[in-house]
């Protein structure tokens, strides 16, 4: 994992599952507010003088949304989010058409394998690198 220097990047951190593997720019969003039976996050960022803008594939690769009351993560790729202004997650409700459930605890979108608990596991290790400049 690598953190951007300063606060000028649209992503919170960069992650990769193995040395030399693909890197993924991740933006973390958290929610604890129940709204219309679901938990909502907005895949947007603020701009100076231009209001809020949606993240695009030029900005980030994955939205990591944490539903705090139930401690569940959703990891939809930004390419799947498209032009949505908000994402609503229903971790406590069975739905006939669950929109984001395939990305619930889907840590494999970051190039790793799922191995119980939060994050990567299954014999793979996260490569950590911190910028020092």
C-alpha cells in the first residue's frame, strides 16, 4: 500500500497484491446513516468553485465503501459505478435485484485473493511502501 504525498490526489491510497503486480487507486468512503432501508455513499469529490464532481476512471480504480454499523465493505470498480451520483448498499436486506452485492467484501478486485477477515489473504501478502519525500 502506498499513500499519496499531500492531498492533491483524488485517491486515498494505492494498493497492489504482489510485487510488480497491477496497482489500484482506491478512494475510501464510509457511511453509518440508514436512508430508505439502505446505506448510501456518494462517489464524488469537491472542487474549488465547481461544486461536487463524480469520480471517473481517470481519477480512481475502486471505491472502498465501509458500512460502519454492520462492519461490511463494498469494493465496486469505478468503471461499474459509471455516472451514478450515489451508491446505496443493503447489507441487512435480501433483495430481488441487489445492485452492489457482488462487490460485498470483494477484495479480489484489488488483485488479491479472499482469505477470511478483512483484506487480502490466502497466501498472498500486501506490498507496503510508504513515500518518504
